[in-house]
C-alpha cells in the first residue's frame, strides 16, 4: 500500500498515483520478459482518492506510519476488481475526475 499527499500537500497527487501504478505495471512486465525469476510477477493496482486517518498508529512496541479509513478499504476492493475484469489498474470515479480536472 502507498498513499499520497501526506504528511505534506503534493500537487497533482491523484495523477502521480495513477502514473506510479502504470510504472509499476511496466516494470513488472519488463522483469517478466527478462526471465530471471521463476514465477512471473503479477501486479494489481487499485487507486482511490479520499480523506483518511493518517499518522503513527500502533502501540509502544510497534508503531507504523500508515493510513486507515473507508477510502483505504475502497481502494483495496477496487484493486481486487482487477482479478474479476482481468485488468492491472483500476481507479475509482473520484480519482478519475480529479485526474481529468488537472489535465
């Protein structure tokens, strides 16, 4: 999981997230074509844009800087839709609108 626009504001973070997804897919494809690994890499990306709880979360023994919330859960479900549709990258309508506004 990765997230954008935290802790600092990032201009065009929705577009950057989509471009990162495409880059991940291209790199996995290149690695697979090299034939240097036994099993091919399969990449599935789900991107959602939403407000989430972000920060150091955990206990005194283990802390992780992460994000939580409905937006994270939706991104996970969107990622899983790639299996159903046979795709690599899926984005929510909210992300699509944000990217189109910028471009």
